[in-house]
C-alpha cells in the first residue's frame, strides 16, 4: 500500500510563496507518475502539475510560470514550489501517485494540505 504524506500548506497574502512536500512510502517514486491536484470549495479537483516516471513534467496553464514540480528520488519526495500566489490558488492541495495514469483516477492520494491566499 502506497502512502503519501503532504506538508507545507498555510495561510499567506497574495504574492507570497510556499513549497509543498509529498513524502511517498514506496521503494522508489521513479516507478510512479507523481502529481499535484487541487480542489477549491464547490469546484472539481483539477490537475496542477505532474512529474512523469520518464522525467518529463507538466504544468497547468493556470499555474505556468509560477508553480514548479520537482522530485528528490533519494528521499522519495515530490515538491511543488508555488510563487506569486493568488487568491484563486486557494484550495486543498493533494499529492497523487499512479504507475499508469495521471488523472483524478490515480490509485493513491494523500490526505491533502490547505493553502489559503488572502488578497
């Protein structure tokens, strides 16, 4: 059973930065596609960024140029560096892992970490 533990959420003003971490209880995260999703109140869960097992990455248009996903394979940890935060980034952020796909149907999910950005 894969367990994902997120940390790093918080409350801050617009324009600030946060780094989220996701520690995975796996032998190696290189066997998985890793991703960050977010869900704001009343909205569907959406993909923010992903890091494929091939090494390629993807950023959603809404965060492109502001958010960066990265991995530390030695620590089996994935990060989401979030800069120039906006109130519309407010959401619960979830880490996800799956050996086959990156979607809301990923096999493994963390418990989520709240990010709240005030204007």
